[in-house]
C-alpha cells in the first residue's frame, strides 16, 4: 500500500492526517474527505518513512467522529450560515487510536499524510488476526467484516477468560454468550469439539429452555451473516435441560413405577433411588442424600401425560429426546 500524492484517487482513500490537532504514536486525527466517511470501529492505515529507516505502517481504529462548522465562532452562527449570511464549511474528522506499528518504530504520523481504509491483509495486520494460530469467529464489525478472537486466550493455553459487559436487560449479553458457545462448537476451531460440554446456569426466565429449537425469526439476511463467519445458522443439536419444580406445585410428587435416577454424588454421601420426572409440570426426580433431599427434573426424559403449551412456564419434550452434552 502506498500513500502518494494520488492516494485520493484510490477507492480506499478516506482522508488525511490533520495538523490542527496533535498527532502522537498513540492517537491522531484524520480529516475525512468530502466524498468519504468514517464510522466508529473502522480500521485505517497509513505509511510513514522516517529518515534513514524503512517505511513504517501505522494501523489504527476509529474511536470518535465529529462534524463542525469551520469559520463559525458562536453556536448561534449556524442560523446565519444556513441563511447564507456567514461563510463557513462543514468539516468531519475522526479520532484514531493506534493499534499496531509494522515494524515497531513508534513515530507519529505527519500532517497531510494520506489515510486509507484497511482491508484484506492490512485489516488482518491492524487487528493482529495474522498472528492468531486459532481464530475463533466472534462476530461481525459494523461494516460487516468478520472479527476473531484468539482461541489460545480462551481455552487455557495462554488464558481462559471472557468478559461480556453491557447494560442489564438490553445488552444481549446472554445471547452473545450462547452465540460464542455456538461458535466454539461449530466453527471447527476447538479440537475434539464433539467431546466438549458447556454448563449454563439459567437465572433469566425460560428463553434458554429453547436452545435446541430453530429461531423462527431468523431471516435470510441473518443467515448470510452467519455464513460470513463460516457458521451454520442452526440451533444446538444436543442439549439436556434440568429444572426444579415450582414450590408447592401439585405435580411435585413421586411418579410410581419409574426408574431411579440419583443426584450427583457428593463427598461422603451415597446415591439412593428416586422416581424420574422431566419438568415442573411432571413429577420431579427426588434424590435423597445423607444430609438433604434434592428435587430435580429434566426435559431429557419426558413422562408427561398432558403437555403444556409453549406459552406455559416450562415446556416438555418427548420420550424420544436423545441424551447428549449439556450444550454442544
């Protein structure tokens, strides 16, 4: 990629480094060309050749975009400008946070240097995708390009942590967590994914009780977004559900003649036989240990004589439902 005087003729040209704001190795501002635009999270690149050194590629990501009148002094000038009384021009500028220098010569870009939209290999270098041995699809950027995370920082090789933050109730954190599990199991990046299991503790109602059902609202546009990540737009194929009955429910009783299923073994406690059930509408499994009585139910083995509707509190599944990992 070359940033010469004819860079503005390129399709990926977006603007030039401005000289009215300080440019540092950590951040700089780009004046957006009149017929171009930049949005938050766009990835850009430019080239600078320091004296006596090889060219340095500087990559960054847009963190802020502003637009303002040049030539106006007061807020009220906007009315005079729109009426043609005062001369002024609208200027857009984008703040860029540097992400990578290649090679690592940490110099600031110079005012006037051409800035290009990073695409293809340049984008991979800007976001360090080129150094990821195992790239886990994590979603799409605002411009529809795939975003990856390094599996080695998730599977314990170099780290094992994911932080999903946002406003409670509206940020779709739980939705994204299940999407990330879907990506882990179906992208082919995780070795022996067929032997992997995920355990989800549901504290948010009953939406997660339908993970094995296809999304009826998924349209072709969303399917194409999955395809761009190399993922199938499908439900989880092997799921077990375990839920306690409602307190005081009439169905919270033993089911005569059913096979026993014990609770997980606890240290110092022995397993005992108990009746099996599937959901809070059926008789729950009662597993008694030396110190406590535990009530559980599972939709994996269903014995309902009357199935509730999908609007009911907990759905039931057929006896033909197969067993499998918790969510894979």
